[in-house]
C-alpha cells in the first residue's frame, strides 16, 4: 500500500495566485480541493477536474455557504493537511474621514472576514486530525498607511492579527498558522492597471506559491505566527 496523499484546500484558486498555489500543491503530490465563488472560473484558470484536483464554489463572505462547502469536501476527502487562503481584494478608496460604511465593510469582508469563515470550518477537523498548516496571503503594502488605502490596509492588517492570534491558539494542537506578505504580484489585472510600471520587480505567482508550499512543508515545522515578506531583489 502506498502512502496516503496529503490533502490541501486552496481558497481563491480561480485567481492568478490561488491558481498557482493549487498547481504547486498538485505538483507536490497533494490531493487539492480548489475553492472560488464560481466553479466556472476555476475551470477557466485550472482546466478540468482530475483525480487529484476538484472544484468547489462558495462565497467566503457567507459563513453558512463556506461552512457547507468545506464540510462536504472534508466528508469526502478528509481533513486538510494544508490550507491556503489566497482570497482577497484591493480597492483605492477615500481619505479616512470620508470612507463609506459600504467600502469599509466590503474590504473587511473580502480580506479578513473571509479568513475568519474559513478558520471556523477548517480548524476543528484539523485539530481532530492532529495538526496541519494554514497560510494566509496578506500584503506588504498594507504594513503602513497610504492615502486612499485606509480601509484596504486596515483589512489586511486585521487579517494578519487573526493569523498571529490563531498561531498562538493552535500551537499546542500541532497547527501552524503563517502569512506571506507579497509586494505587487505580477498578474494580468495589475499589468493592465499599471501599464507603465516595471513589472520585473513584481512577485510572480509561481514564486509566491513556492513560499506557500514551503510553509506547508515539514521543512517549516519551526515556523509559526510569521508574516514573511516576499519580493524580488532586482
């Protein structure tokens, strides 16, 4: 009998980064459950489902929808060994004193509440299974304030606070929780929105996925509660 494959859940897998993370886990020999808001988008990014890659649609801003989707996957494929939360969004906004309630709540829901909803559904089965790794995607640019980025920065820093708290809460249960903090990621959307920028200095999704894979591996067994900046040196 061969050794059982490890199971990874990747959220936001229809995006450039999430798709690269899902592909990296597949290459590493994991069974991968890929999540995004629409299964059709997953197909466009990742191609078809296979024996080691399955697609699941859910809205991570909806706690019930998220719980239902994750429960179904775990019932069929088992508790995850690794979880990557690559869901998120960016919006330029108003000055802090002009931030609308809708804009504030939207950034918090996409970047922080979505992680909270995932954590509620993955941590109990991971604890029962004896441990695992959770990696969230933060943002290096959100480590300080900038004009028009108050709501975005606050939501990403809230995400980092959740990661740090959960890392301490779960350390005695064998669950490591870390974050990666990329600089600008080299995606089609970013190239379109910043056509005059030097994209050679941006982080490729595949390189960032390699850092996520490292954090999920046994080589990172002593890394917990970290927020790791990821950027090219050039």
